[in-house]
C-alpha cells in the first residue's frame, strides 16, 4: 500500500527505510501477511532519484504495532 491521505504520519512509526524500494515493498507485503497494516512513504521520490541515499523509501506502521513489526522484520533479516 502506498501512502495516501488516509494515513496520518503522526500516528505512524518508521520500521524500515531503504534506498531499495523493492525491499521496502517486500517487507510491507510480509507484514501485511502477518496482519500488520503498513504504509510506504517516499517510494516515488526514491525511485525517481535512483539508488542515491537522498530519499529512502520508508515503511511505516501504526505506532501500537511498531515493536512487533520491527521484531518480525528482524527475524526475517531486514535491517533498518
């Protein structure tokens, strides 16, 4: 899911950032399968600028699920 007006960034926490938007989308899909809703921010900007570290794509989840999401991603080998 790509960020839209229904996702208030102030209620979300970043659980993964990467200059590789494919990695962020994959992590989001895995969290979604585990029942954790994710939102991807800056995906388009990251792709537009190529593989520079200027604007990484960010995976955000609701703050109350952030610790759980980080643990799942860590177990799956994703590092922030």
